């Protein structure tokens, strides 16, 4: 249900249920959690790409599994597993890129929102349609989306359940790069390759500074930044970066 491939310092995680439009069930979330654990300490992996097999990124949560629930607690546990897996991805020390094609709806979009960056094919559609089913996004959609686009637009998407296309998402700043049809994975891998060329300690610290700093007051966040870069100054990678700059070559960063 989740295929993991290592490609030159990049781990490509592919949702592999094309017959079910890569619906996200408990099994897939367990596999995602295990994969992130395996990759966490693999120094050969510097960046992640998350994509889907077949004609779509993901149609969202597995409605077949949800319909089998007979008690509210089962649904709560199910949503909890999605939430925990997405949180692991969001907090992962290595940068992640979602490669979206076809559509990313509901939990599928929530998965893409948990990634650091998003590459989306032109013509793809993104949305949170839960309102049309009488519920709401429950795995971070109502919280991550308004942190990435204007809150009023996020409310419109959540409260109407209506999707937007890739071009509109790009205009809103939700999408980092637009790719031509059929090229989302290629473009995402190219972006991940550029990320993977960076110093691992600085990559992880950059993620933390942005994510954690947004919840701080500006003065506190700048102090946090100052302390973080001061620690990075003492690393071997910082010395290598300066040497590589002077020698006009790419840095050979080792994460130390």
C-alpha cells in the first residue's frame, strides 16, 4: 500500500492503491509511520517525495473502512492514526515534497499539507469535500490550510467543500511549483534533489525555525533564530560550506 524507493539521497514514498484512488486507510498510515521511522536515521536519505500511483494523488480517507465502524470511538481512533502520521511527516527533520497529480481530496490534501513543499500538475484539483458528507476535515485540514493561505479563502474551501484547481492554488501560495501534466513527480524529484544538496543540520534547523517560530512573538523568534545559527556556526558543515564557496564548488555536507 506504500512503496518506498531510494533514489540518490531521496526517498520516494508512493501511495500504491491505484484501484482505490490511493484512499488512506489504517494500513497505509501504519506503513507511512514505519517508513518514516526507517528513514529517520538513514544518512543516505536527505529529502522525501510523497506521491501517488495511478491517476490521482489521493482521494482521501478510505470510506470503505470508515463505513465499517460501528462506534464513534473507532472513527476517533482512525482519525488519530491519520493525524499522528501526518504530524510525524510535518515534524520530520528532512524536507518533504508532495508531488500531486489528478486530485488530492480530503485526507489526501491533508497529507500534502503536512509536507513542506508542494509540486502540483496543471489541471489537478485540490479540496476538502468533507462538508458535503456532513462532517469536516479531521486530520489537520482546518488548521494547516489557514496557516498557508488567507483564512477567509480557507474557510470558503472548508465550508463549501468545493475544490480549486492547481493554478488557483498556486496563485494563493499553496503550491510551490506548477508542473506540466505528467511531470509532477519529475519536478518534485528535481526540487528534492536541490534540497538534498543542502547541509542536513541546517535543513532540519530551517524547518524548525519556520514551523516553531510562527507560534512565537517576533522578538522571541528572532532570538531563537540567533541561537540556532550560532550552533550551526560550530559545525563542520559550516566550515565545509565556506571552503566550497571559496573554491567555487558544491559543498560536500555530511551532517556534522
